[in-house]
C-alpha cells in the first residue's frame, strides 16, 4: 500500500534543512527542526485527546505561528484539517463545525468569542492556541497540554487519496459545503507551484499575508514555500505600509496576494522611502486589472504572475509562468500535470471541448481536482464530468495556450479575493421585515475588485420604508464582514426573462457604476 502525507512537507524540510529559518512572525523565529518538533508534540497531544487517523479537526487561527504549528500537528496525528474562515459569524462557523463532523476545534484565543460560541452551538470540544487567557467552556490550551508531551516519532502514515483538508465553499445554492482535498492533491499542488510554476529557491523569503485559512494562502504561500525549504514571514493583518516595511526589514523577495493587496502596496509605495527587492510576485483570487499590474511592475521593478484556481482545484490550475512568459490579462498556462480546457457549457452530460479561441466553460482535469463535496454525492456528480471539474467560469484558451477568464456562469461575487454567493446574502436580506424581494449582484470596485450590491424591492405593507443605510447596518449584524452589502438600491420591479427569472445581467448593467 502506498502512503503519502501533507505533513511530509514540514517533516522533510526539517530533515533536509534543520537549521534553516522556516517561520518569522514578530519576535518569533523558528527553524524547520524547531517547527517540526513543536508540531509533533502537539500531534502527540491531539492523539492523547482522542484524535484518530481520519478524524476532522477544525482550526480557527489568524496568520500567527499558531496556525502552521497546529495545522501540521493535525496532519501529523493523521487528522483532517478543517480551516474556519475568520470572517464568519458564530452561526456560520457553527454550521462548518456541524457539517464537517469536526471532533475538536483548535481556536486562537484572539477569536475565542466567536469560536467558543460556535463550538457550543455545534456541541464540539474546544482547545485554545495562542496567548494564555481565562476562558470558559474549553478543554485547555494546546501549548500547555503539549509542554511535557513526548513528540510523535514521525507523522502517521496516510494513503494518497485519504482526505487531508476540507475547505468550505458555498455553492450556487448559497449553502456552504466542504470540498475534500486529498494528500495527493495538496502535496502535488505545493510541489508544482514550488518547482515548476514559480521556481521557488531555498534562499527565498516569502511574505505570508494571504489568510492561511484560505486555499491560496495555505497552498501557495505556506506549503509551496516550505516544500522548497524557503522561509515564510507572517503578517497577521495586512496593511500596505506595514507590509512594505516588513518586507524591507526581513529581505522578503516573494509576494503572493489578491488584487486588493497590490492596490494597497501601490498606494503605500508613494510614501515609502525604500521598497523591497521582489523577485517573484503571484496574483490570484480575482482578476488583476491590467493598469494595476502595469503600475506595480513599474514601481517595484518585477513581473507579476497572475494565476487562476479554486478550492476544488487545490487551488492552482493555471498561472503565468517564467517558462512560458507572462501575458497581461490572462491567467497563463496550466500547471504541470494538469489540463485546463474550454468546453461547451450547454452540454452537461459530457465534456465537449471547443477549438482554440472560442468562448466556453473552463474545465480542469488532473492531480489537483478534489475528491468531491463532503457527504454531498449529488453536488459532486454535478461538478465532475468524465473526470473533469466544471468550474462554472467562462473563458478562452488561445493558440499559444494562454487561458483568459471572461465571465462567470455562476453569479459569484469575488470581493477582495473572498467568494460571496448572492443567494446566501439574499436569503438573509429577505428576513428583513421591510424587504419583499432581494437580488444581489457584484459591481466593479477599484479597491476590492467587486463590491456586493443589493437591489431590493421594499415591502409595501411595511410600517416604514427602509433606507439603504438601515439595511446595510441590519445586514452587517447577520452576515460575515466580506458578505454584507456596502451598496443598496431600491427598485419597483426587476427585469425578468421568459422563465420569470431575474435578469441579473441587466441589473449589473444598470447599477454597475458608482
């Protein structure tokens, strides 16, 4: 029986490069040997707490040393990591805990208010990580419990197709569902990002500013960097000026970010005395506007390699790569061992590919495609056809093999690199006592790429007509910070198609400018 574990990324770097710096976070500096030793101690503690191979353990932590240490501890114990999005409300986080069947939540003390409430609602045990704090309803602090624990000698063996991480992503219904990624998926994606797409060097220093609970930050920033034995400098809260100062101080030469981050770095660069000497920059999460890309390359003197992927593809499917050159406005070529093609979206029972240059649905096949949605066989069958993952995104592939994203067949809104699913927001808005109908769309935004816009029809029988400001404040209390609408418009009726569906493209055309 063959074995493979995502934990090997840290374990092997500790074996090959024990004294090389692995992690920098504030005053914390850890070598690969130190990081792996600490992770194995925590893994032994998790085993003592009853975590067995295949058990799901939720992890709720910011970009501090606690996240990667606990992440690799869960993997070393043979567990499955369930990252919890830090912008979720307690009710939303509780759904993730319940739906995933998590046996334990590892929650950073800075997030204890939300985490403990979510765990209590879901009936899940909680162990904290991070600074000491007097907290009710938890089973201790992992660092204290691990202080005297003999470390596991090595990681627990797993099969290549065994689950490693479950990423929660909303579907077109708005109901969050778990995308199951195997050890093979994630080890291969980290490997091809490090050695084939991005050419990471052992003496590189990468800024870990992308949220590590997110697939982009987890695979491309953390796992790919450590797969090459390079150093990761964590930034818990991104700010353009702080990021530049930190990159200069720590000699960072690699930056991974979403378009919003590139915009903020550009703004901060105008006031910065010294800029970092960047060798490798990768953008993803949303389309990087060409003017931002060009201005960044001019200011920082480096090429930005824009890429494309989804949680279901581990995430990287296609990226501009040094081997093929970078072409602005595209997401480059498929990564090593992966096929990215264009199919006819109207053909659903099979994958019917179209010729080069034609518009169609982007489909992905290869070692990066997920195992399926957790306990949702129908959703899995809908997403996978003949071994291809149907992304729901429209694009083209030119004669030179460059892939371009044109539009989305789903009504997904990408705000600052985070996915927002309109129906989920609409269902919340429809609970407002003065709202009769709700349609949520994405509108262009210079900072976040897209902004969430709610187009509402007021309830004529309500005691008072709602104002935009009141609806925004109301929804802010009920939706995660990246989901609630920052813009609200009222209409008397919606444009409807032949089947009486709301024509959101017409709403986008009408409200697509500030």
